[in-house]
C-alpha cells in the first residue's frame, strides 16, 4: 500500500523568513495568496526572535547580504560603517565615503556614534597620571605605559614576550 503524500504548506514563519528584504505588507500579501493569515506584528516578532537567535535576518537595503560589521564596503549597520574608520578621520570624509557606499549619514550622527564609543566614567586621564607616576618621560613612553595599563598587565606582558621572540628570530 503506497504512502499518502501530504501537501506541504509552508508555515507562517517560513514565509516570513523566505522574504528577508520584503516589507511586512508584502509578506502579508504573499501569505494570503498561500492561504495563511498573518499580521504585521507576527512578522516583526519572528524577525526579532531570529535576530536574538543569531539567524540571518533582514539584510541592509543597499546590499543583498550583510557580511561583517568591520567591512566598510558592506557594513551590517551605519554604526559599524563609522567604527570601521580611524577615530581621527574627519567626519566629512566618513560622510563622503558613506555616500559612495550608498549609506546616508550626517556629521552629527558620526559625532554621536564616536561619542558613545568612548569609555564613560571616571577613568578619563587615568592612564596619563599613572604613566607619569611610573616615570615615563617621553611622549612615546607615556603612550606605551598608558596602553599597557588600558589592556592590562597580563596581556601587555604576553604581547611584549611575543615581540621579544620575534626580535630574537
């Protein structure tokens, strides 16, 4: 006796996930054509759950696929695009590069992202004070001491050990 083949109908979540770049209204129309009842809230909920789980969600509008947040050509977000540049890069240059990459930015947004990226609290200037207390005299020595204190003594010692090994080779 042959097995009965069941008609495979996609679930609501499958319909939503199959259209990652579509708007909620487009997804609802597609679901109706398949005989499913969907709401915009359901679409947003499935996308939020997928985002929390780390599944690939809605890609940025300028690209078909969001790759890595540090890749300037195809960033995962505006913030990642801005952080891909050095902190001393002028905001105007970041905005121009964003325009070329198809990302709409303003100077104010660049300044805001950079301000939020800075460490908050009472640690400002801590490294310079400590570097002076250690006895670092030149600017390079103070920067080195400050950097060593920021990354931690254990990690700094490990990095110095690697540098020593490279120099001895």
